[in-house]
């Protein structure tokens, strides 16, 4: 669960850089995507699970996916429960995120973005750092963009274990 929680922290913050790449011809769209990302990040950092869920599309098939088996949540109830557990692994208002590489595009009422983000947070004065690769699909509902699908991947474990896994 700790691995899931660390990686999921990334999900709510990936759009910081990637949103700038979304549809270079539409500053309104970029601003709208940036706003929904900021709303989600603010709610997540404040441990406001209802606020996080409000950034998702109004649909029974919204999805959050992680890296490994069991890291797959579909529908508002499962996603809300997942975020509630993720929030147990860090103290509110301690999350710092810096996103680097990212890209995105749109077609009609669908946008997709990717990002690589570096994270720092704290739990009971213990600081943690990690990097996650992220991607998301957003849909336009009415006048607002909302997340439909989010995916995060995050390597965990010792560096030598990870190098062995990639060389096999």
C-alpha cells in the first residue's frame, strides 16, 4: 500500500508542466486544463478527498491506474477510497512537486497529457522523495475539463533490484 500511495501522490500533480504542451493554439484550453490540475493538487495536498473527486468526470467508468497488480480503481467510489488511503501516507500541506518532461494534445472534447514529476512530502517529520511518470485523459463536460483516466508509474525498491529487473 505504501508503494501505491507514494506513486499516487504523483497523479494529482502531473499537469504542472504537461498542461503547457496541450494544444498550443488555444490559451483558453491550456488555462482550463491548468485550473483543473491546480484544483486537484490543492485538494489532494489538503486531504480533501471530495475535492479531488470533483476534478474527475461525472461518469461511472472513470479510472485510476498504478504500476502493478491491484493498482486499478474504476468508478467514483473506488477512486475516492483509493485517494483516502493515499492521503494517510503523508501530512497535509507538505507536498512539493516539480514537473519536467511532458507533452499533450487535444481532439475535440478530449485532451491527453503526460509528465515526469519529482515529489517531496513529509509524514511525521520524515521527508520522502520520488519520481513518477504520469499520463491522463481529460474530457470536456459542459464548460469544464475533468479527468477521465489517470495512470502513474513509479519504481520502488532498491536501485540494484530495479537494475536487475530491467536486465532480465
